[in-house]
C-alpha cells in the first residue's frame, strides 16, 4: 500500500484502523568503482517491493533516496544531506504522518550514516508515546546468515545489488580495495574509520577517500558475489521484515514520558 498512490480519503480510512507506516532511507554515494552510486537506495527499494507483495496491508511511504554521508563527499556523484539536515527531513516526514494518525514507524534503512539521525529521532518519539523500530538491512542479512555479513561495497552489498539488477555491477572495474596508511605507516588502516595499534583498533573518523582509493571497504571480495546469493539474501530479509511487521503492529505503544 503505497502512500503516493493513495488519495487522502484512502489515507483517512487507513488510519482509522491502523497506525503503522513503513519508511525507508537510502543514500547516493560511492561503494567502489564497480557498483552503482545508488546501492543504498536500490536495495531498500527492491525490499519494499517484496515486502508489499507479502503484506499489502501496511502503508509504505516513498523512500528518501539521499542520506548523511559526510565522509564520502570526495567521490564524484555523492550527494550529502549531512546529519543535521537528514535529521530534520525525517523529523518533518514523521511529524506529518503523526498528525494523520501514525503512532509506530518501521524504518527500513539502507545506509549506515542515517543510523545516528534515526536514533536521535527515535528517542524523541519514544518520549511522546510513539515507536520507531529500525532495520538496517545489511546488518539483518549478516545476522540471518553469517556468510552474508560484509562491509561497504564488498561481497554483501555487491551480491544484493546483483540480486536487484546485475547491470548495476560493472565487473570490468572490479579491483582490490587498495587501502593506504594515510594516518601513519605505524598506524595501518583497518577497515572503515579505524587504524591498528598494538593489536587493537583506534577510531579515526576522516575522509574515506584519503585511505580507500577504490571506494569499497570490507573483508570479503566483491568479485565473489553472485546474483543467486543476492536474491537469497533479499528474500530472507524481506521475509523477516514482513513477519516482524505483523508482530510490531500488535504491541502496546510506549507510555508518554513527561
């Protein structure tokens, strides 16, 4: 049930019997030379389609395709709202839906940079007696099957994009992540935003392109991703989310906190 396809009469009728709305957020940003900038958006878009097929009774708001991606702006094509603007956008969207009758939101999120704005807003809504539950699809996929767990633009996201549309993965550009030790040779880069020192990680939040010359970061080579694995991954995430919606719709709302 898509909000953009409903008339106001349909919306009015929906909120007489329901108070749940599914909201999705993505991003336009680099995930490596080999994969489309819209990775964090096209995956949730496909998941929403699959969830709607399984559960057409729940309202789904249009996806917000842009996100907070401050550390990836050096890669051409990245569109960054920043954390504060992202927070304000999702706040206004949820406030509008609240006015019409929404009292519980399920966030299907496609981008890690959106987590903090959503957590901040979730806390505010909780104090007002409203639930905001969040599913970060890539985290859920790794929990459903540890073999799927991955990083940024590596095996996991590449497989998922292939499961949506294989033409969005440009195999001729597949290459190593080619990380460089931009902080110091004595403090080697270790994945996203970290360096290693004496066997432990220290966080250095900085411009990603300073150390990730390709754009993907992870421990699993995207060259090993397949369309079939991507489809299995998407199906499992969609099934779980659909089942969760049924449970979520029935739980009591939180008390208003003064």
